[in-house]
């Protein structure tokens, strides 16, 4: 219902994405967080969440792009290192 009420509201899309990710629905999370990132390109949580969702989906290139954007927005955030390490392990042969 929230998605219907706020398809152009970055905050609502961010909340939908966060809940979807917590519920183990990375596809739905990636869709909502991608929309949030489009609507609010400077929203660090949208890019960080999008990276996590894409990583869960195995979309490593997209996860890397989202992490790069997140690092540009909040370079010292502690969660970045965790996701970057997970991405590096997934990319390793």
C-alpha cells in the first residue's frame, strides 16, 4: 500500500526497501532502493541498501557501483567496509 501512495517519494521507497531486505526479499528491496536512489541521489542509505540487496542477488557489478556512490557520500561509514569485504570475497576466483 505504501508503494502505491508514494512511488515518487524517496523516503517511502527507502522504507519499503529496508523492510524488504530485512524480510529476505532482495529483489523487492533492490527495486525500491534503486527507485529511492534515483529520486534522492544524495541519500546514502539508499545506495548502501541497494548495494546490500544487489549483493544478495549476486549482481556484483551493480553492487560495486552502489558501494562506490555510497562511499562518496559517507566515506567513513562503518558498514561500507563490511559490504566491500563481502563484495571482494564474492568476486574472488
